[in-house]
């Protein structure tokens, strides 16, 4: 298992009901996309927050990444909605 600190922002945080948490991830969770799919299985609040997971943005150790990015070695993974404005 891989232990990772997750940080949630904006309406992702509001829907999940917490700003951050530390989770032990199963071995099959290898990429950001895998993480999003796994989180959706943790309860209705996660499913609601990540319902349209293709719009969710992610950062690993404060660097923006796409959903195919491996999460091995990540100290922190942040999940947030698309940014708006200029």
C-alpha cells in the first residue's frame, strides 16, 4: 500500500466535506486517473465531488499533472476543479 496526503480545493472540498486527508491506497492505484476512480468508491460525497472526473485537475507535489501521471513517490496530491478567469 502507498500512503498519500490528499488535499481538496474549492467545490471538490465542499462536496467531500474535508480539506485534506491521508489515505492508504491499494496497489492497483498507480495513476491520478486510478486515484480518482478509487476515491469515487469511498462514498456518496466522493462520488458527487468526482462525478465528472475528466474536469478535475490534479497536482502532485505542487506540480500540475494529467490523469495519466504515475503517483508513485507522491508526498501530496491536490485535486481541484478547473480554474476560471485570466
